[in-house]
């Protein structure tokens, strides 16, 4: 009989601790069908935001123990799919050259069945350089692709301004 109250207290402490961690570290806790904003960039000309479904981000394939495991992504392949993706959604006329690859993490609640677990998920941002047809350089901030470790590409949304290389008509409209 004394065991049940201890379990309830233990569960309450666990839930309280998870809530405290979430509040202190800005942990994302969403419903499974919601989206997570992974990344955003804003300049005087535009604002781009990058979103993925929470279920994709919470997938075990995007979990990585950076202390014990080698990075689970082939960077050459990641750059290739990022370049192909950018060419398919933007009106890019000039060659793209790699500017940077950044490995980033996000803490979020990936629990199911009422169990709250704060977990770490990883993703890459791949930025390119290019020039406008007249030779004017376009900053890597505008030419970035966000990719989860499992190859899922984040949806890019232009939320303000215009881009030097606009989205193709089949993509999201410029605002």
C-alpha cells in the first residue's frame, strides 16, 4: 500500500522535472501533427523560416549520440541533395558553391503515451554562395537548405521581403 503513493510521487516529480527542464531550456513540446520551426534567418531584405513535422524530427533516425557515435550523415551526399533541392525550388541561374555546413541540435519532447521525454535531435544547415547574372554576390543566408540527419528537407517559407533568387512558381509565393 505504501508503494503506490511512492510511485505517484515519483511520477509527479518526473513530470515536474520535465516541465522545469522544458521551461528553463526552451524545449519544444508539441502535438505529433504539429510542425517545428528549426531555423530562421532575417536580413534587411527578407526573412526565411524552416519547418519540419514534429514526427520527422522525433524519428529515431535523427537521434545521435555525439560522444559515442560518428556523425550518421554522409556530408558529400547532404551537400548534393541540398544543392539539387535549392535548384529545384529557386530561380538560381549561376552555379552554387558551398559556403558552410553547420550541425545543430534542438531539445524537444518526443514522448508518446503520456510519457514526457526531453530528447536531443540533430540537423544540418547547408549554405551556398552564388552570383546574380550581373555578377553581384548573393549571401549564403539566402541560399540555405535545412536537412535532418535522415535526409528530410525542411520546408522553406519566405515570411518577409523578397529574395535575389525568387522561389519558383511551384514553390511558396513571395510575400
